[in-house]
């Protein structure tokens, strides 16, 4: 099983501080597109089966439809790759979001806030995304691994708070 995992690309972020210095904000946004294009090229050339995008793929407030069209066009170049996206706090799955309103390619799966499992020949992939700009209390204890003989992957956006004792992962 071969996969690529990325997060926090923040497409179309204004890069306010960089934009104060010459045109570096615009240059950075162009660089993002070029780097993402290289990632897609690598996936195609190396026959990568899965692309996991764990949140903050774009900036909800600033994302342009042309950027999403560009990204989706690149996804068309890798039709054999399954793409799993878990929206984050900067790009939540809202009714006015590009995740909800844009017609994504057939190879793209976007998770919502309900933990969901997708079964593939290689693995069971569990995902959960944000449906608001803030989310807390992922209940990891209630994720039920159905086939422990298979590879199980959980993708989401966030960080674990080391100060919270209720988050515990147990293996049987």
C-alpha cells in the first residue's frame, strides 16, 4: 500500500505579512500551486494508490472557485488514486463551503463530522472532518475497528491535547 499524506496547505490564504513585502504573498500562492502540481505528478509517476489530505486544505474565507477548479483538474490526472479529505478548522464542511457546493471528481471522498469508514482492498480508512471552525472532544474510544487483521487508518485534522487524560488508545 502506497500513500501520500499532506495537511495545512491553506490554499488562497492572503499571507498578509508576506504581502506587505513586495509581492511575496502572491508569489507564495503561486508556489503552493506549483508544489501541489509536483505532488500530483509524483503520485501519477509512482502509482500512489491513496492521497490523504488532513484539513486546512484551503482557507474558507478566501478560497476562489478557480483554485478549486485547478485542484480538481489535477485530481483528474490521477483517476486511479483514491483521495480522502478531512476538512479542518480553516476549511470546515459548511453548507457554503467548496466541499459542499463543488462537484468533485469521483475519486475524491470528503468526510464530515461523523466518523465514517471506507473499505478498500488495502485498508479500512476512517475519517472525520470539521463542520465548524472549532471542534473538540474527538471520542477515539468509540471508534470500532471491525477487522483487526487489516490495515486501519484514521485521518482527521487537529492535535491531541496532552493535558487531557480522557483520550486513550488501547490495543487488544
